[in-house]
C-alpha cells in the first residue's frame, strides 16, 4: 500500500473517533449533569449549554496555535499529542465527581485539540498532487461522520451500558488511534524555521489573503448550515409525526442522513475536483446546498426530511474537500498547518454558531425560518465565492493556457 494511502486510513480513523469525542456527549449531557447532582431544570439546561459549547469555542482559539507548532515540529508529533491527550481527558470525564470538573475537562479537551488540523495538514503535504483532492475528500468524511454519528453512538452506549462507558469507550478508541499513528503513519518533514511565526507575521506571509478569507468564511458557512438544524430537529420531527412513536429514532436519522451521504460522496467529489478544479465543484455544491435547504421547510413527514437531508449531505460533500484542496493550493507548505488551523477554527465556530442560530431563529420566528435563513446565508456565500474565488481562478487558468 502506498504511504499516502496508509496515512489516510489511519488519519481517517482518528478523525472519526475525534469527531465522536467532540460530539458524543450531546444527548447524554443533561442526564449526566443530573446524575452529578444538579436537579433544577433551568440549571441543567444552562450548564449543559456551557459544557457542550465551551469545547468548540476553546478549540477555535487553540487550533491555529497548534497549527503553528505543527509547521515547526511536524504534523505527526501533533497528531500523537492530541490523540493521547484527548484519550486521557475524555476517559477522565467518566470519573468527574461534579459538573464543574466535567466543564473543566471539556475546556481542557478544547485546549489540547489540533488533531484534525494536524491530520489535514499531513495528508495535504504528504499526498501527491494527483490524489490530493481524493485524499482530502475522504479525510473530511471522518470528522463529519464522527460529529454527526457521535450523538447517536453516545446515546446508544448510555442507554445500554450507562454514563461512564460513553467516556471510557471513546477514550479507548482515541488511544488506539494514538498507537496506530505511532506505528504506521509516516511523514517526511523538514524543519524550516527555528521559531514559530506569530499570528501577524504568518498572516503577512500568506500570498493569497483575499482567497484565504473567502475560504475560511465558506468553511464557517458550511458548518453553520449543517448544524443549524441540531437544536430543532427533535421538535420538528415531533411536529411532523403528530406525536406518534419513534421520534428519537426519526430525529437521529434526519440528523445523520447528511453524514451518511457525505461519506458516500466526498471521496468521489474530491476526485472530480482533481480533474476539473476544486473551485468549480465548490461553487456548484454551495449553490445546490443553499437550494436544498428551502424544501426542508415544506416537508409533510419525517421521511421527506430524511431524504432532503441526505441530498444536502451529497452537496456539502463537495465543499469540505474543495476548501481544503484550495487552501493547500494557495498556501506555502511551511504555513500549511497554520492556515488549516484557522480553517478548523472557522469550522468549530460554525458548529457552535449553527446550534445557537437554529435555536434562536426557531424560538423567535418559527422552525421554518431556520431553513430559509440558512439557505439565504449559503446562497449569499455562493455569490461571494463566484466573484472572489471562481472568477479569479478561472481567469488565472485561462492566462496559463494562453502562455502554454
């Protein structure tokens, strides 16, 4: 097996488990907080929001920092650091004596993040140009699948085994990812700079600032759109089923359908971006995603919602690998991990922002407006991408063809 494929397999497994580690606590968090001694309903809701959101906020802050260190010391050492650190911290959550220790551990989990950043940078820099889109597309499915299936996996383990095994099993899987990385991942890394560039210095060194900003905003919009339904999906499914049974199952299917579609389509769309250009795939996928949100507001039963969420996953599958491929293309190799760190930060903020947006819009305007507003944001982003990315890169390709 080529080294890049072996690296991809190990990193995909790690990204999947890391995604589970970030999200598996969602369905069990209120119950676990109650188990830890908090019984007031409003306090449980407040502390659940803090415990869930703090990991993503802190991760958004620390991802670029760990990205800088990955550019200095290598991506594999950062993967090992993050996987071992998360294995220990998540495992310790099962021993939390009270809710405040749990929140502290969730905060620490966000601070030691950087796994996805290092994996993405390693695959981007250690994979040949012909396979970069396919590799990054495949890798992106790991994180998304883990984040989307994590709540279902966490809920299943809690229901059948109890609270503590949720954390112990996830920690054990991350420890396996650490061991696999240590034994099988290979990186050809040459340390170029003796010092880690500061944020301002690194930003000045980026040659394509306008394109980079557009890609960061696009990655934020993708994550925001994907997670905007999370706070309302159960309520929406309850409304669609008129109070019949299996609400939790149908809500889980509606939420995870996009993850399944992403796993199926992302590697194929990554290959397509290698052939025709990532900027073309990204624009079409962004428009398609924006359009598919609209009919979700008019569905008559949960299965229609599941079907449309699956189609949404197919569209979004073309976005993550395209963004990562373009980031690699326009960023010097010595800054790759640092810029990918900012990309991951944008994604974490999108997850948090999507959850907040969906809940607030549904509360003040109604559930249907969540889909309309998310669609509008994605379509506006598509217009921006057309002028800032698509047109610019197409013009550049034409100039290169004329010179040849």
